[in-house]
């Protein structure tokens, strides 16, 4: 019996079955490659689900984390540390946020979106149509069909997927779903606001991804995003962009909202981030744009024991430093264009459309056999994942090279057309 089999059996005996059976037991990584406990090598085109932005075991990251661990790994939030301060400054800078903008740190994307939803609630209480003194009604938060914002109870309440929502009903109230991509549907949702028997409370915020990752890497049209921004502005609502998967260089800009082909240059009110920000260390956060919006959070209104700890902040500073020095945002755009072009011309008859931005991409399939493709690719040394039965996602580390793109596409080009259906 291999070490792999033994370890997976042991895993199943001691872990709650929320992730299913592991595909492999991984041992170590370097650059864009990982090795399992039996010594098999894999080219990772998932990057821990868009997390390992500078690959595995980058020397600068390892040095920074080791040095900080030997200095001070954690303090309570009664104290500040220099890494925490410098990281917030750098994120505000890369987001191009205006003076007075502030950052809240947490440990994951779901927690970042929990903070965003709480911020929206606080904002909603300031809106005229929600004031009890005039017969107002609770302000609403609008989320989009096919959107994904996390699995904690608040974030799940704004997540569309019925299969993962239904077992936990009833969820957080006053969060409504609007048809994704429809300007008319969004306009109708805002129009439901009104004092009186039939009107609803005002809209406090719209929360949305610019590329719906878990739905199959679906980018929105820039005209739609700009229209939503205008509706939010006209109605005093926050526009909150979930950049947990798209942020920190993943789409070929520091944040996806900065891409004109996705937004026409809109400025959000808040941006959540996580995944790639700390290069594999658990970290997330929320950038709140402007002094007025940032002032909604006051001492005690939100918090987290581990938020912004110096070990995580140092990991993130090292990650951002590598991205700057090695021009990885530009590399994401260049290598993403190469990847999409190569997949479109690779000649595999089962592949349909290729879509995405930067190094967040998906391939649609002419047969619903995505999980079989994932297994086949893994057995041939490539890690990808299935986001739908007819869609596979590719999100390699931002350090990926031209030759590694060619290697991955050469494997995918050989995927058989007769794999079993999901």
C-alpha cells in the first residue's frame, strides 16, 4: 500500500466530510509545481484556487515569514505592528483609493464579505427610507444570481447557489437576488423602494463579482457594471465589489475594477480581497473607499482575533513585493493572453469557448465531463478544476512562464473526447 493510500484513509477517519475524498496527498512545492507523498510531480494550474500567486516556496516569501515568525507572530488588536500598517498603506495605494480610505484585515474571503455586509447594514441605517421615525423599512442588500461570496452564514446569504443555501435556511434577511447581467432587473429592484404598504426599504448596497468565478469564470459586460454603479450613486447605495478571487493581480491589473474592459473605470465604495494577497498564508480584508464610508466602522462594531497579525502581514508584504519586482501583474496579462490563444488553437474537439481575464480563465466543454477531465489531467501531471459539469477553470500562479503555459496546453490538447459524463 502506498503512502498516498494510507494517508487518505487516515484523513477520512479524522476529518469532517465537507471536502470529499482528497485527490492526492501533497508533500511540497516549488514555483508552479507540487509533488505528492509518493514523489509524483504536477504542474499546478489551480494555485490553491487562485491563492499561491507567487508560486510555492518563493525564497523571498520564505525568508519574510521565517524572519517574522522568529520576531513576533501574533499580537492582539490592542496593539499595532509595522507590517500591518505598511500592508494597509500598500493596498490602498494599489487600489487607487482616495484619501481617507481605510482597510480592515481578516483571515479569508468569506470573512472579508461578512465585513462588507456589516458595513452595508450600517450604511443602510443612515438612509432616509429606512428611518423608523417616518415609517421606513429595513434597507436591502442586492446580490446577483450565480454569485458566490462564501459559506459563512452572512456570506452564504448573498451566495446564489441553491444547493449550498437551502440546508441552512432561513438565512440573513433583507438580502435579495437580482438577475445577473440584466440592467432592467437591477433597475426594477431599485424601483421597489418606497414608503407605504407596498414599497420596500431602500437599497443599502449591491454586492457583486466582476467575473463570477464559481459560476464558470463569467465576466460581466462593462456597460452593465457602469450602469449598476450609476444606479447605486443615484440611490445612495454602496457598490461593493467582491475581488476575493479576481484581486491582487490575478486578472492582469491590481484589481479587476481597474480594468476598463470590465467596468469603464468605475470607482467602488468597498472592495473585499483575500486568496492571493498573502501568497498562501490565510488572509483577507476589506478596503473601504473614502473617509465618510470608512467612518461607519467604529471600535467594537467589528473585529477578529487574528486579523492583520504580523506574520500574515509580512507574508502579504513579501508577496506584493515579489509581484512588484517581478512585474507579475503584467505577466498575468501576457501569459493569460498566451493561454487563451493556445487553448483556442490546440485542436481538442471537446473544447468550446475560452474566456477570462489575466490568469483567471475557463474552458467550456461540448460534453459535461469536467470532473473526468480533472482526473485525467491529474493522472497526466496537471492540476485544473471543474467549476461546472461543462466548465474547467485554470488559475496558475502569477509567476507562470511561457514554457509552463505550453506544457499545460500540450497536456490539455490530448484530453480524450470520450471521457465519462459527470
